[in-house]
C-alpha cells in the first residue's frame, strides 16, 4: 500500500499545487485562452500540462509548505492575483484594438450593424469582430501564446511562490498607468481611417450646402462606408505592425509589473 508522509504532501503542494493556481488564473484571464469557444476542460487540461512541464524547473526555487500552515490561503490568493495580472495586460491590448475598431466603425456608420458573437456571448459590431479576429490570428501567427507561457515561466523565477512579501502598492502603481497609454494607442491606431472619414464628411457637408436637393442620407452612407473600407485596406499592413508592437509592449508591461511587485530592478 502506497503511503505518503506529510513532508511529501507539503512538497507536492509547493511544487504542483501553488503553480497550478497561477497557471489556471493566467489561462482564465489571458486573451485567446479565455475565449468562450475554448471548453473549460481543455483549459484545465492545458493548465495541468503547463504545470507538469514547469514543475521540474521550479524545484530549486520552492520550499515545502506545511499542510497546517495559515500561509496556504494567502499563498493561493497571491498566485491567483499574479496569474490574473499577467493575463490582464494582454487583455488590455485586445481591449485597445477593440476600442480602435469602435472608433472606426462609428465614423463609418457601421456601429449599428451588430450580431451575436459566440466568442463574447454578446452583441458585437461587425467591424469590431472582424478586427478582433484579425488580431487573434496575428497573435497566434507571431507565437504570442508561446511568449505568454514563457512570460509565465519567468514569473516563477522573479516571484516564486512564498518567495518574498510582494510589494503590491508598487505593482499596482505600474498597472494603473497602462489604461491611459492604451487609450492613446487606440486613438492613434484609428487616426488614419477616422481622419479620412472626417475629410469625407466635411466634403459631404460642403456638397449638401451647395446642392441642397441632394439626399445626403441616400449618398452619404455608401460613400463613407466605401471610403472607410478603402482606408482600412490601405492601412492594414501598418496596422499589423502596430498590433505586433502592441503585443510586445503588453508583455513588457507585464514584466515591469512583476519586477515592481517583487521589488526587483528593471
């Protein structure tokens, strides 16, 4: 009969249990992995597989945790918060892309064209869904999912479970700066298309003043939608490069957050 001592159980808890909470929290919060189209069982199996792969590399960094210790619950909460925080930064990147698509769709007059999205479970504008799918495919093509797992592995080196008391104030001070930066980034991504549409609307305004008999609603929507799609087609190569840089920035912000959380030099 197989019997395990308390020391073995505490070692396994530190080696597999605590890292598993961080991995599952990341998969729950990170884009692509947290998609509603990904079944929960697949996400759980992926979390277990990643934990089993990372565990041998984490053994020198971990120390056994007594089963009756009061530190178990705070350690689990810390692991969940760290995993959610890493995925949160990349989710903000996709939120910025979605916001840029909302700017463009509103100017094109496509904000009213919505349909039920199975990935988000809500009504989504068609342009937001199109650019969101493009960003997801680009993220996967650039091996963003692998870079995210690499960032997760490095997070255990910088912030091992039960390693040091985390400096949450310094970490969140870094986190609160990111939304303002991403709002500006979203506006800059949408600027070329919105500028073209603004000029189109100004031209239509002059046309309406000079020829009041024209039905602006009959000719305005087709013109703005056509100009919008042409502008999108023209900026798509640069849009891909901008998204690639955004993904890199998201991972660097996550790294900066982890360094601040562990009071490590950047």
